[in-house]
C-alpha cells in the first residue's frame, strides 16, 4: 500500500473477495525527506500515514517493512551505474523485478502468505496450458503491463492485480464510496528517489561533475561542451545549449552518448529512426519462444506499440521492427506482446537502422 488510491482500492477489493489481507507499506529510504516530499503517492511519511488510514478504513492489519537497503542497492545504485555507462534505465521496472515481486514476495511467502496484490493496472488469466498469462489492462490509458514485463511465471503465479478490469475514474469513485481519504489524491509520475524531479542535477550530485564535447553528427564539428554526459538521453532535443544553429534552421537531437570520452553526438531527427534492436537479459513471463514471434514491442512506458518479429538468440533477443521507432536508447526495456498478452522483456543494448546491421 503506497499511500495512493490504486493500492488502497486494490486492498479493499482483495479483502472484500474473501482473502486474508494484510497491508504493507514499503519504507524505501531511512530518511524519507531525502526522497519526494508532499502527498504524491509514494515514499514519504505522508504516504505512509495515508496508507495506514486506508488500512484502518478497510479493516485490515497494517505494517511498514523497511526495504531501504535492498532498494538502494538494487534500484538506486543500478540507476546511477546505468547512467554512468551512457544508458537510460527504467527504475520502475527494476523495482518491480527486484523489490515488489522479489524481496517483498519472498518475505510474504516465508510468513505464510500466498501472493502479493498491488494496484497495478494489468490483468492475469489462466491459459489453456495452465500457465498464468499477463494481459494489458482494460484502461489502456493507465495500462502498466510494460513495467511488469520483467515478471516470471513463478512471480505471476503469486501475484494479484485487482484493478486490471477497471478504469481509473471508476477506481476513484469507488474509493470515495468506500470512504477512503485518498480518493482524490494525485497520481505519482516522478522518479520516487529524486525529490525535486531534476534527474540531471541529482546524477551530477551523486556521480560528480564531468565534461565533454557536444559534436555534430555530420561534420564532426564541436558545437559546445557539457558538465556530464549523464544529463543527456538519446532523442533529447531541449536543454542542449548549443550556440550554433543548423544551416536549415531545424533542431538537433541527441543521437549518441559515449560515456568514456563524454562525447555527446547530435544531429537531425531522421537519424533517430531505427528498425532493429538487440536485447540482453531476457525475462519471460511464460515459456521461451522457440520460433520467431510475430507480435509487437513497446519500447517505453506509455509508448506506442510497434509491430515486430522477435527472435531468441542464445541469451539475448533480436527484434526486427516492421514499424520503425525513434529515439530509442540503450538501457530501456523492450517488452514483447502477442496481442494483449505480455510475452516477456529484454534490456536494449543496441538500436540501429537495418541498413547499418547489414553493412
């Protein structure tokens, strides 16, 4: 129970369905004020109090579990290390993989519980083969199957998503009807451990100021300098602070980040177009595909789907995009779908044009 409306209603529905429910709030920082402040739905003292009040209204036991050390090691440290290597990680996927459906689930089962229920918007169904399938939520605007694409069959078999068949506005209405004070609480969108939302500033403070050149893709001309390559991501257009306009007046975008030299390469938007992705560390929600899978991939949270052919290659995947994408960065997750069903995910290591691969 994060302290937001979704997890509160999920807990209420689980209890109403006859489950023996205990509310758990995760303390992810030993100093909550070092994370976000204000009632935003995660990680603060206010959120813990909101979750406790919701549990009281529902009539279920409530505890706070200290996961701060595990969270720092598996999520925060990973986030910093990825950016230091010029990659763009998604900490929400890592938190689901390492904390909510690993550390929390392990402790819960050790205490005799059967499953972890959350307020994520996704649906679980049992397939004809007896395996648990994860599908997109009914409310596509709130669908969170992308950030759950790292879950294995074992984790899905011990998970519950009570909100998967609901729309957000109906969840808020239900919360109000149930007398839950969080009914109108704003959703959380920011990275929970960056209190002011300034990711580049936070990384500069943690990793130290760096320096490097901003270079034009076509000419190799040095257009400017920067104070840390971690302040950039592939596809970025704003905040480049380049004093040299292009001859045609069109904006430049970040095309590549070289973490060792600190070189940031910029160029025209069309150079961001890619149609082939290499991924590593695949995690499959069910059985591993043995033949090329003709489905779709989602490449960022709440991003569009791209029709694709996905092939498993040893300990990785190769993805041919039938519908090209733009601005895809190493470190992001490619989540594979077959219709509405989540097949699995992989971490992107390379995103290029097919012509580059063939060459």
